[in-house]
């Protein structure tokens, strides 16, 4: 299990909210919307987020009632 992965949180996002959540997280990470490769690397934990990015990711998931964010599903 990768401690920097947010696949656990992502697996809890409702299908209808996925595009919005993805966009918010990509903006928090400073990724362009067409940069799916980096998105996947962050999601799987291959790229370690900065502390500020990790907090932003947690806050985004919290907006959708998701508290257990980190780790693989």
C-alpha cells in the first residue's frame, strides 16, 4: 500500500461527482486538465504531494463527506 496514494478517497467519490472532484484536485496540484499521466501518478502515490497539496486534497474530499483519503482502496 502506498501511503501517498489517494485511491482510497477516490474510490468513495460518487460517479456524478468524479469530474468535479478531479478538476478541483488537479487545480490544487497545479496540473493542466489534459495532464492525465501526472494525475494518475499522484492518485497512485508515485508522486508524493507537498504538505500544502495534501491538505488541499483532504479538504476537497471532505467537501464530499470523505474522511478516509489516503492509501490504496
